[in-house]
C-alpha cells in the first residue's frame, strides 16, 4: 500500500510528522468534543500541546522509530478517528429519530400514542455493553529523555 493511502485517514487531522532523535512525533489536531478511549491511548507516549486552532486540541503521539511502534500509533489514531466519527454519526441519527418521534407525537392523538411500541427486528444482543472507559487525556510530558527540541 502507498504512503498516501496509509495516511489518507489521518490527513484531515494531521498537522505534522517530526523526527526527534530516535522518535517520530505525529502531531494531530482533534475537535474538543472528541473523546480519547483509553484502549487507544498510551499515556506515556502522548503529549498535549497548545492548539492555535479554535475548538481543537493538539496532541503529539510519540513513537520509537521501528515498524511495530509506528504501526501501533497509526492504528490507534485510525481507531480514535473511527470511534469519534461513528459517535458523531450516531448523535446525528439520534437527533433525526427524536425529531421524527416528536412529529409523530404532535400529529397523533393520545389513545393511539398509548398503544405505541417499538419492535427491534434484529436482536442487538442478550446484554448491551456500554463503554465507559473514555477519557480526555491531559498529559504534560514527553516520552524518553533528551534535550533536543523538535
């Protein structure tokens, strides 16, 4: 796969990629409304920077320069993006469905509404699992030691 295809998911959020000694730093800007699920964040390898973009947070994801570590950072970034885009789409869908339900309630009489029920044709699962392991990371350190600025 080409480098362009690999990075195309990151392009809307990617601010820069820098080499700092034996590390790569991926500087990524996300909306302030986005969450960073713990499972996609290694707090030892992320640093929040001051963002110059209104309503966005700037993070530096640091990785040693080797295939395994870079791939892990890249996969985590893709998963954070996918997770939040899906959340945004679910929020839009929820708002649409709430509006549809409001219109239904405005147009129907009370007796018909009392008989209203919801039938979900596809079983979701026996038990719906919720994720509550989300966290907005506010770290202030850089990985490794060194005194070279990047």
